[in-house]
């Protein structure tokens, strides 16, 4: 079974997801389908269940070259120091539009993984953004909601240029 991503503008994306009570076979299969979908798309590093129409606090995330399932995340610590990163979202132009978002640079988060193990992780920079982007989805928040209007969004090509310029300055 393949999943279909719900796009910005659909009201379900503004809804709050409920905690997962049991990570059963049905949910496990859904997570697997979400991971397969994520693997099939360039630039995809995370999908929240709400984005496939399921209002449960579960996301699949791509961290350190591996896909894993993040269930019922709880933030234990957030850095007061913020960092800016380019963020995209599968619900916005299939992940091909990016905006600059400020979020805590470091965080400690606890969640249950696909093996039903409760784990605590520390993340920084891009990964801190990824985790918080996913938790926002669970609370009905899109990254656009964190940006000032009018939104300054750039395409994939623009972003590559920006990164190249940054590299040449170094
Ligand atoms: Zn997203």
C-alpha cells in the first residue's frame, strides 16, 4: 500500500494529533509505507502521520543515514540559543519549496521507536529542526506558521545555488 501526502490548505494539517496507545501491526505497516514513500522522494527527511491523514503522534524521520519511527515524542530540553535552517515540507509543493526557520539549536527529546523502546536523544542544528518540525505537525503547526509574512520561499535550485555560494565563501 502506498501513502498519499496531504497538501497545505487541507484543514487536517491544522489539527492536533493524539498519542499512540499501542504501536500495533496496522500502525507498523503504515510507518513502513511512510518510510518507503520517504525513500522514494529526493530531499525527504521526515513525514508525520497527519500528513497521510492519520491524527496520531507518530513520524518517520531520517537521522544519521537511517529511517526510524518516532512515536509520542516529548521534549525534555530546548536550547535558548536559536539557529536558522532551510526547511521544506512534503505537504508544500512536494517538498520543493524552502523557507528559513528559526528554532532552538539543541534539544533533548524522548520517544518510543519502532521496537517499542523508549529512547532519549540529543539533537543539534538541522536535526533539532527536523524533530521540532515533526512535533509541530503533531500539534497542527506548519513551518510556514513560524515565518513572517510575506513568506520568502526558495526553490530547490535556488537552495543549491545558495549552498554553493556559501561553500565558495568558506
Ligand atoms: Zn513537514
